C-alpha cells in the first residue's frame, strides 16, 4: 500500500512539473542534461550546437536561469564529477533526477495530444470558410509545406571531440520525421481539396 502511494505521489509530482513548466528552453535543456551530465558553460555550447536556429537563445544567461528553474523543481541536481582533477577546483555538473527523467518522458508524450488538437483546430477552422476561400488557403498551406521542406538541411552542429554521440541519430530521426510529416500533410491537402471541390459542385448544382 505504501509503495503504491509513493508511486502515485511521484507520478503526480512529475505531472505537475510537466504542466507548470511551459518554457521550450527549459525542456530542451533538460534533454541535454539527460543525454549526459554537464556544467553550465558546456551546456550553453551544446545547446547552440544541438538546436541551432530552431531554438535560439536571447543570451547565454537564459541557460543559467533555466538551470535554476530545473533545479528548484527537482528535475536536475548538482554533483561533483567522479573524474575531477585534484589540482584545481572542480566544476559542478548538472545531472538529471528520476523525477526529471519521468517528467521529460511525460512531456514528450503530451506532444501527441497537442499535435492532434492543433490539427483538429486547423481542419475545423478551414471548414468555416467558403469553399473557394478554403481552397485558396489549402494552396498556400501546400506551398508553405513544400517551401519548408526545401529549406530543411542536415545540421552541422556536431562536436569536434565526438562527445555528442547521439547527434547523428538525432539527425536521422528528425529528417525522417520531417519526410513522413510532409507526406502526410500533402496527402491530407489532396483529400481536403477533393472534399471542398465536391462541396463547391454540390452548391452549384443546388
């Protein structure tokens, strides 16, 4: 009984963290700490290499503010690295906690519902337009998707020392996600265009 209560309490804690923490910077930084423990300045460099223009920092100080927020929520903790040299003051590293790992996983899964809600909203609002206007929006939407796909290029943000061993895997996953998402969007555009065109013909026939 006590173990179940403790488990439910832990689940509630990381669910609260997932709901309360809205900043994409914080979540992106937590992902880097999960990948491997690092100190502040190294995290600044890794953040810029990993996320590039997708998630820009207004200044490096954003990382330190995010680290404070993550630590206060119990998602990361400061530790001394085991291989610290004895000849100088060691740099404190940030390491993910169990709660931090669980919260990050819950946040990733929450994207599924978020994406579904966004897609349903777009479809519902598109259907509110007169068919000719909706078709014009679909044309622009299709062009925007194709334009976005043409700009997608593999990132060059790999560390020179080869420390970011997950960089190539991340790149492959991102590119495949973009490819499949584009295929799905274009297939949906074709379907929506057929439905809207059929509605237009039905209106004319009446």
